[in-house]
C-alpha cells in the first residue's frame, strides 16, 4: 500500500517522516536542498503549534521554517514498526 505524501506543516511534534518532494520555484528548491531537505532525508518535527513558524530536525540541524515554506515540502510519515 502506497502511503500518501503530506505537507511537512501537517506533522505533529515528535512525528518522524521522510522528505519526498519540494514543490516550489528553483530558488526555493535550491535553498531547501542547501539546508538538507533532499529526497529520502529523514526528518523529525520538533515544534509545531499549528500556526506560525515550526522547527524541524533535518540531518542533525534544527531548521525554523515559515508555514508557507513547510506547506511546499512533501513528506511521508514513517511507520512505527521500525
């Protein structure tokens, strides 16, 4: 069963996912890739209050993102069985 990708902004705090796709212009994609958001990269939501900026852990770096940016980063939630 193929798991649907969702926007990073929808992950709750402490949820773990894998980066799937960046949906934005060349500048946005380039900037996010420089920060470590590349396909297959594991990430953990550190802080997400459901509004305003959020903090995500990617490649051992905590990155603060605006909600609009997070909406363009598509992820798959990681299954809890391992």
